[in-house]
C-alpha cells in the first residue's frame, strides 16, 4: 500500500492552481516587460505621436495593474513568478526598473 501512495498524484485544487499560476504569470510578466521596453525605445526614438504615446502609456499602466491583480488572486507576490536560471540569474528584470 505504501508503494501506491508514493506514486499518488496530489490533486489538491489550491496547490494545482498555485503551481500552474506561477509559470503562466512568469510568461505574462516576461511579455509585459518586453512590451514596456519596446514602448520606451519608441518613446525615446520619437517614433510615436502624442496620442499614440498617451494610449500606449495608459495601456502599460493597465497591464501593470492587471499583473498585480492576477498575482494577488493566486496568492503570489510580483517577485514570485520568476525563474532562477542559476548562474545566469533571474529570468525577469526587477519590476521596479
């Protein structure tokens, strides 16, 4: 009977949700940061009109707030959805950059 328990799958809904949320939010945060960096490059290059800058800035603020809400819903901090790549460091940049 102990051999059966050793191979049992933990299907606790809270744990499954948490374990799945972290890597999904890591990908979402990575994409959000990439979009933000691209927007900053476009701002700096003067490639956007005033209206485009306003819309893009608003969209980035809303994405950042949504990420906060998603992390809170899943009991994660903004630092949690990040992968430690060993000697390469963390996958995601510090959210406060």
